[in-house]
C-alpha cells in the first residue's frame, strides 16, 4: 500500500549513495511492506533503494528550513536531501527515531576509562611528579640562582601590591626601626648557617601577613607589626619564616608552580573566567602541599626561640588574638595554607621551655621604633 | 561535454545561529567548559550545512565525544611535556644564568613546533569529518614535516622583515593542498608564488614605509610619525594580500585533472564585514550591559524599599544582610560570564557568519560533471581529533 504520493504526483529528492560523488534525482515513495514501513528511493534505472523508516535519521543543527538532509543510523554515508515540505512533514510523522542520534555508544566506555586515566595521570604529574622534581631541584639549585629567583619574585610582589601599576610598594626603613629589627634577628640567628644572608623587609601595606621568598628574603607587612603586642611575637613569626628559608620551601614552591601553572592552564582552557579558576586551583594545590611545610617551620621556630631563650608561647598568643579578632576574611587566606590555628597554638604552648622571667628581646623604646618603621 | 559550473548557495541566517550559539556557550559555562566540545561540534554542523556548493550542503560529521577524548589524550601528553619541561627550564635558567628570561623564552620556543603540529592535525581532523555529496574529505598524515617546514618558512619571513611572506603563504598552502583529498581524488595546487605578488603591492608599500619609519626613528624621532600612515597601510595591505592570495590560489587548485575552482572574494567587502561586524558586536555589548545595570539598579531599589517582600535583603546597604551580599556576588558573576558569552556569540553572528557567506557565495566549482567519477574514501578514525589544538587554545574562529 502506498502511504504517500502516488505516481501521478511524484515527489523527487536528491540522493547520494555514499559511494560516488553523484547526486541522483530520485522519486520518493513510502510504502507499507510485511517488514514494516519503508522509504523507496526510485533511481532512474535499476532497483530502488529501500530505507526502513526505523533507520532514517535527520541531521542535526542544519541551517535553512528549505531543505532537510536525512541519513541512516550508524556511520553509513548515504544522504537524502528533501526540499518538499509535505514530504518532510510525512517523514517526520512516519519515522519513529528521526532524531535519535546515539551513534557513539561504543565510545562511551572508552570515554569513561580515558577520563579516569587522564585525570589520574595529570594528578600524578601535578601532585607527585612535579613536586618531587621540584624538591630535588630546590636542594640542587645554587645559592646565587635562588637569590635571583627571590629578587625577581620580590619585585613582582611589590609591583603587584602597589596602588598603581607604575610604582612598587614602599619599603619601610626608618633607621631606629631597622636597628631594632637587626637586633631581633641577631638574637634569633647566632650559629645558624644559611647558604645566603637573611634579607628582612617590611612593606608598607595593611595586610596582616609575613612570608619568605627564595634566596633568604623574608617579608613582613606593616599590618603584622601593628597587630603584634610584643617583640617576642614578631620573633616567633620571624622564626617561622626562617624555618621556611632553612627548608628551602619558597624555592620548592616557585619551581612547583612553574611546572603546575602551565599544566592547569592547559586543562581549564579558554572558557570565560578560566583565569579565576586557574588562580583558585593553583592556590588549593599549594595549600595542600604547604600544610606539612608550615608545621615543620613552626617546629623550627620553637627550637630557634628556645635556643635564643625566648618563649614560644608568645607565638601562640598572637594566633589566639588574631583568631578572636577575625570576623572578616583577612584570616581566611591564611587558614587555607596553614594548619588549624588551634593546633598551632597548642603546639606553641607545649613547646615552650622558657620561664616567664626571660630577657626581653627589645626594650620598650626599641619596640616602639620597630612598630614605627614605616613612618 | 559542457563545462558545468556549480555555484555555491549560502543558507545561514543570524537568528537560528544566535540561539544555537547562545544556548551552547551558556551550557559551556555551566559545565565548567566541558560542553565546549559539543558546542564546537554543533556550531560547525550549522556553518557547514549553510554552505551548499551546487545546491548540496556540506556536512560536518565530527562528534563532541571524540573531541573530548582527543583533548584528554593531548592533555596527558602536554601536561607531562609542559610540567616537566618548564620545571627543568626554570631550574636550569636560574641555576646557570640567574634569571628566568631564558626559561620563558625556551618554554615559548619549545611550544612552536607543537603549535604547527597541532594546527595541521586539527585541519586533518576537520577535513576527515567533512563530507559533501556523501563523500568524505581527507588529508595525509604529515604533521611533523608540516611543522618543520612551517618553522623554517616563518623564520625566513621574520629574518627578511616580512618580505618573504607571499612565498611563505604559497608554499605552506601548496604543502597542505597537495595532501588534501576528496574521496579518492587528490587536490593539487598549481601555479607559483609569483602570482601572489600583484596582490602584495600594498602590503609591500606599507611594509616599506613602516621599516623606513622604524629605521628613520633612530636618526630623527619625528620620523616615527610616519607610522600613523604606514601601520594602517600595512594592515589593510596584509588583508588585501590574504584575500587575493586566497583568490589566486583557489583558482589554481585542481581536483584531479578536470575539476577546477574559481573564487572571487573582495578585499573591500572583507574589510567592511570586519569593521561593521565588530561595530555591531560592540554596540550590542554596550547596550546589553547598560540594560543589565539598569535591571540591577531597579532590583536593588526594590529590595531596599522592601517591595519584593524580603526584609533581610533590605539590610543590603546597612551591611548586615548576608543573603543580600550573596545576591550581589551572583549579580557580578552573571555580568562577568554574560559578557564573555555574549562577546563570543555576537562575533559568530556578526563577523563569522557574514564572512563565510561572502567566501561561500563567491566560490564556484568548474567541471562539476567530472565529480561523478570520484569514489568514497575509507573513514579516517583519527581518535585524537583536534585535541592538541584544543589543549593549546589555538583559536580557530569556528
């Protein structure tokens, strides 16, 4: 039985058999046979081509409504282009799976395996290979190289934190303040053997933070000095940063991010806002890795303080106060990369071996000079 | 037999493309970028199907899945290369030379061969997934020798201060064309690089003026003022060179012995499409951003007056309302992502679409009746798809 268009009103379409680059003008007929409904494509000569309606597919995302291109399920390249609107409507009605395009089921399994393998290998590269290599290289790197790396980073940081892009953030160097700082370092450092000199800087910025850079740079912000209530607290924080210097953590970190930033950039690609995600992901990776390093530097600081006859419990005081005050986000960034503050405070208190009548590291006048180093 | 000439129709329209691009790029952002492989696939399907040489549309048969898989493979290879290579470079550079300039430079130079390799592979993948009249296109595997050649030719171009450019354009195009197939028939690039010279004269004038200005600048600072004239001349001359080179080289392409092509895109039209297109993109962006800000202001005023019934939101300006604060963050995120989504979408609609239309409508195939002898070629599995190009963000417009 003919379902659509008899011979008196023939409907034609363009047919390509997927074997030769020829466009055949075919007469289209839809018929009911015992094996189901079939689309007959009558060529000018020879047997008609038969497409079962169950196999007919309509190509997706096609431009222009005047012509619709049909194909068969699977990879078969034969195509039928129909420009007759009523035939298109009829095909839409009769072909049950016109828009079922599951032509890659065999790929799905491979996709899952491949995704897992890819994530595993990139994780291995970023979390194991690059850090291991960086650890090895940080030890091997000559002191001069580390200093150059530190100098470059320090300059970048000062530029990044400056109000406008053409200047660098101001270095605080009031002479009395500097003298006090040197006295403090001298008390902490005798007998410690670094491959390079410790270079201590105070930057004029309200952030409550301090950090170490490759090659012996230790940087404190004015905000940290403002927040501290005694020179012993500052001594504890300096001890902590010296621990990083001793363990070459900043060099490790710089080498690590040299390796991993590029890799992450690859992964996240070019979608909008990729840079933000890149930054956050990088932070997370560093944070995960630095927890151990932070604890080790705390221990180093405790030992340094004990040797200098200073109480490590003052370090705990500082964190305690900061923790109480912190209602906004200023500590949030600190938390991500540093161990739990409660544990740090407990460790600092537990490590304390110095009685309360210790010799103060700075007298009141020197302490005030240090606090005013940025004036 | 008559020389049958096939004209090319173009069926793409702005409306459907706009909605397709908007939908797919929103999904891309929502899926943290993973949907971009499907976005590319769908946009290509649209553009390909819009181009109809001899009335039959091109077909793009690539899939999102294979692109994602290719990307994963490329990421693993490149992650190892970039991660370890950069690290070693950084270490050596600081250890031996005490600075990082060499490391950055070497890291960049090390990616150049991969860049050309990826370009060729991406082209091969796209050809392998392009069909016309049911017959597949294809390209031979020659990515490394292409990369090698491209680097040498680019080096020659740079060392000659750009004078070598026409020859470079021709030789790279010949390399690619001579390895391109339609079914079991091979393309061939005839002619030689000298046929590009006529279209290169404005490029050379602009180049000459720019070099004069640059050299003169050492002697007399005021010579640099010449750049105001020479740089636009150079830029327009460059576009003219590219357009005429496309024209001449397409006219000199053969498919087998009997099928030829004729392209006549015009420089003025191409420049016009760019200028008008980007003007419209900018205009639409500004208008939609203004609209967004107006909506934001209205919402804020309504919130503050409690018109929406959320009292806690009213606390926005007193600094107590947490939920109101989140609302502001959501608003900022919407504007940020909305801007990038809209930029991409509008560029497709106002620049890529009219440009393709112009190139399509000015393309003819000569000797179309000889196509009948061309047979199908086997499917090129090419499981890595365009993964390397995708991973390295080698931006193709589509």
